[in-house]
């Protein structure tokens, strides 16, 4: 299978979109932010271009410039030629005729992009009628319902009258795609359309986007940070850094033969669900330069292990360094890298694993044992006379063991009960139902002093490091806060802070700085240091790397692995990124609607998933390899996760199960009438009646 699009210098094709020497500058107080700097690229009819890079690299700004959606304060230079016409020379009225009809955009957050006081159908109908004055409102609403059906929204005739808040996140994104394709545009710009979605919903949305591309014949410009998504869908890739394009080429070349060190570092920092855990990730140390104070020379030089003196003096131009047509990179050493004189693995070598002599000994007994844990929330209706109308079964008879010195991952879609489970664990009080044992002690029977002592032994690291710390305190006080709460003296606190900063890879001289002076990865390291202050035995990690760029998250993941081995820590790791989970976890529990439906050693569950839901999760997780990603089999789920308040008799996964339609009537009746319990199968435990009959294939 060939992934190469037509070469950029093709003489028999005219680009649909030509961006020439585009620069976007935002004026500031005394300085200007150079968000986009002299970039040029083309998109051809029917082509899928992926634009990747870290946060702040200029991806979204450059695409908003194409759409004419930047604020009036932005200074835009260069040319944006769409079908031969310079969009920058059009006034707002002329641009509005093109925008929505020939140019369409899908925003990252559909809830904020849609008007909450109008129905979804009215908003799609408005997009249609703006460009077709002869179309009546009933005809436009009928067309809106057709579009909702095309993008896979069930019961479209009813849903067309619903408001945005009545849609789930995945359904809102589908509605945005329906609006984007309403007028058969020639170019669709998708700005991080799957960032906030679960992998199962992400897979559905990308399928819908591909279908929309086929139906309309449109070209697609996909802005994303997920290299696996790019590998599976893009024809060509454009890599941005510090407002500039630093490498472009067809997807196969970029993934197999990158010639820009930044691209090499990005690819080596991303875990692959098939190989994760077998080798260390490669972190990209440092952070991108501020766009209002760019350094002299190559902006990546400060982070580049292969940088020469010339790199710090002269910024390289985007140029061809190999014989592959259309493959361009901005690097003074691009030719050496392309020809193999400088090895890609030599530029960013994998860091060594922790020596066995530095690993801690751990006891054999379970650190935490959770048995039939429950957390139900009653639903009430009415103001004066309230009555219970239902129950949300957020956690429903969850059982697991956390072993010393091991990492247990809780995975599943949003709303499956992962976070509620760990919050129940962190309360260290008698649960609503079930039992929690910590090193053999029942937390329900602890005295107040015993509970306080136990709080030293279990700590949590939150998803958003910026929101988890007081911005008014220097990090020395942030890290020392748990010690202060347990009555540790000032001198001991100060010594511990310096020791912890060293342990998490930060310079102790930074102790007096404030949180806003650190990058996202550094702030997460501060959060980890704070959690380690009391020398805990169990660390609970709630999506600790989901808010970080892939280049930064690699360093945090390596740190967590080292801490587990060096300190003998037990960890509960909540995450939605399955490749990250495989990289760090030893054991995994897959949750669905408050229940664990499959659990076991990570290799057993990931290599041989037995439950149809686990198989769907595995096949939906993107792989940063174009050859594998485009040839593997898929198990796609229909619809979104049901509400935890909805009562589903029998197997609660049966409403979305891709295996159920393949079974005979008797087997299907068992799914409807009997709730499956977890039972051993191989080295794992699976809650499915038909494990032996599962014929689904996972790529």
C-alpha cells in the first residue's frame, strides 16, 4: 500500500489551497508574538494533510488565518490562495460567501462552537439556507436530519430538534461534522476534532470524517497532536515548531525517514501500544521558546542534541535533503541525517533502565485490597416535594488487588467509574458498600488518629498540575505542605524539599520559584514531588500526563517508572491513553458502567483481549505506524456510552456489543437475561458469557 500523495512539484495538478509566506503577528505590550512565521504549503483536491506539533507551535493560528477567523488585531502577511483567489484580499462579505460553502471548519470543542439556545437542526439548517436562499426552512430541516443520519446519529428525526447540551461529546462532534459538510465544501479544516474524546468515540469520529471526505470529495487539513491519528489517515504531514514548518513530506517518509531532529524526537517520545513497556521512551527535554522572544538561529537548537554552532547563529530554511520528492526539512544537518551519516537513534538515544541494584525490595502481601466496592448516587426530581426517580451506579461491586511495587491501571471510557473508584479509595472512610483494606487494615474500622496516620501512606497526583497547587506559594512551600500538615519541623521540611526536587529531576535552586514559572511537565513533576513528601506506599495517579504534549509526557512516564522501582511504590494509574497505560502498568482493570469487565496482567489483556469491549478499546487505540495502522482489523462500537442512571438488565454491554449480533437466539437471550460475573480465563478474569465463542479479530 502506498501512502505517498502527489509530489509537491507535480506539473499536472493545481493545488486547491496554496499558502505562501504566511506570517501572523499579534501585537503586545512592547513586544509582538510571532505566532506564524513565513510558512508555505499546499493542499490538493481530495488530499488529507496532517499538521502536527506541540502546543503553541502555530497549527491552529495558521488554519484560522485560512478561514479568516483571526481577530482584527492580528497582522497577517503573505498570500492564501484558494482555487486561485487570494483570501486575504477579500472583504468580510466576500469571504462569508466562501466560508461554510467551499471552506468549512470543525472546531475542537463543539459545545462552545455551537449556540446553546438553538436546536442542532436549526443551526445546520441555518448553514444551508445562508448559501441557498431558495431553500425553505422545512426542506433545510429535512436535509439537516439526513446529514445527522449520514454522520451516524441515531434517531435523526428526533435528534434534529434537540439542543447541543442534550448531545454527548461524540454526538456533538458528529453534528459539527454534519454542519461542516452541509454545503459539500471543497476543503474541510479539522482543528483537533478528537482531542477530548475517548478512543472508541475518536475512532467513530475519524471514520465519519473519512466518510464525509468521500461523500463530498473534499480535501481535509487535520490539526492534531496525535501521531497515531496522522499515521492512520493522512496522505502528507506538515510538522510545525515555534511558528514555522520544520518538516513536510508524505506520511510514510515522515514516519520512517524523518530528517529533522524535532520530528525524530516526537516520534521516539510516543508510546506504541504494541511495543510499549519493552523499551524506555525518549523525552524531549526543555520547552519551546517564547514566540515573543525567539532566540537567534534555529529555535529548536536549545533542545537539540545534534546542534552545531551554525544552528545557534542561522535559522535553517525548509529544503530538500533526500531524493524523495516533496520531502523537505529545516535543519543544517538534514543531509547527514537523510543519508545516514548521523543516525536517528544517536540523536535521541533511549535512556537506560534503572539498574537492578537500585531497585527496592517489596513485600508479597497486597498493598490495597478492594472488595465489592459500591458508590451509588440517587437522582431526585422536584423542588418542594422531591422524590427519587433513579440511581446512578457510578461504582458497582468493584473488586481488585493492588500488589506492592506494581502499577494497576484503571481504563475505560469517560463515565465508566474510574475516577469515582479512586476518590472512594482516597476518602479512607467506610464505603457505601464493600470493603477497602490497606495493608490488611479495614479503613472502616480505623480511629481518627489511625486514619490520619494512614493518610501519609496514600497520596494522589491530579490531572491538572496548575489547578492542583496554590499559585501564590513558591514551590518549596507547595511541596512541603503535606509535611506541615503532619507536624514536621521547618529544617526537616526544607531538607526534604531539596531531596524531592532532586528525586523528580528538578534543580533544587528552583525551590523559591512560583508555579507559573515552570512548564507543564515541570509542574507535573512538582505535583509528584508533593505527593512523595510523606514517603507514601501507594500513589494514586489521575490522568497525570493527559494534559501534556507527547514530547513532555515521555519524561514524566520515565520518572514514574523509576520511582516505582527505586522506592517500591504501588500505584493506581487512571488513564484513557492505552499506549501510555501499557508503557507503565503491570496490571490492568477494564471498567464499563461502574463494573470491571476484564482484568489481569497487562501483557495478557492487551495481547489477547477476550471481552468484546476490551477488543474494541484495543483496536480503537491509534498506532504511530502508517503500515500497521492502515492494515489492521477494527472492532468499532455503535453509539456512545449509556448513562450510568439507565437500568440495563443482563449484560450491561449488550446494547453496544459487536459480538451479540453474531450469536444465535439462545445465546443472545442469555446476554439479555443474565448479568455475567468475572471468571478466570487464561491469566485474566473476564465478565462475558461467550468468551469461548468470541470470533472478533483485533488488529
